[in-house]
C-alpha cells in the first residue's frame, strides 16, 4: 500500500547519500530507495519537497511520475556501524486516512534483519525524565505503531529532547543510539503544512 493507503509500485523510501544507499542495499535491508542524495532520483518517484533537520531527520514529499500517488513522510536513518560490520536503524512516520477521514499516524521502526524488538528498548528523554516504550509485542525487526498510540508517540516526541534506542545485537554490549528531538515541533509542523498543501490526511 502507498503512504496514504493507495497502492504503490515502489515500497518505502530512504533519503540517504549515495554511498550509504548502496551499503543498505548490500546489507539486504527491507527498505528501498526513492531518492538518493546529491539530486539523483531513482525511477518511479519524483521528490518535490525535501528538508533536513538536525543533520538526519528528513521531511520529504514525492509523487509517482504519472501523478497517480502523492505522499509525504518523516524519516530518520542511522547507519550506526559502517562496513564491514554494517548496521542501521530507522524510523518513518506517514499519515493514512483514519476513521471519518481523520489523519491516522503510522510510526514505523526498523532494525537489522535477524534482530527483534523483543530485545530492543526505545525511550524518549525529556526534562521530566525518560519515558520508555515497550515494543516487546513486535516480534520481528519491524515495529509499527498506529492510530491513537501513533499520535501519542508523536505528542511525546514533540515535548522530548532525544529519542534513544538500545539495540541488543547479541554482542557483549548493546548498540546505544541517540536521535535528537529538539527540532521535532518544527518537523511535525512542516510535515503538517506539506500535507495540507497536497490535500493529504
């Protein structure tokens, strides 16, 4: 399905520099590429809006070349270990049409194939302390949070200072990732404005 509940010929996109994009493909990750840094676009999608916050948070909108599908999304891709022991994690936010036409947030986390969210912890850091989220119900390397839970996640991000992931890879020490949230109010407002311009949920 597409970002807004429509069928797409291409799956989810990643906004990356070319070398990282090739590394993701070589690693066999489940994410495909609709746009690669440096202005190189892959067939099938046209990126008509792209803004980067804090170095890695992307707000982007794209369109199928035939105009049949329009979508906007937020993404953070963290290649936290380069080759030869490549590892990456990402989060993507899209909006679908919910009941009554209200926006239905879908927050999707991905970690390396073979890993599980049963062994991964996510928490939002804020002035009033860390607020962990239990993702143990997500047995695979993909976890999607939707509807009122998805909106609660975005509300929490808006007031947070950082998003942390502790990924248990089966090594001596888990990978500890920290993604800044200081710009999240601007990111969410930009995301909403771009969707409004395109009459998206």
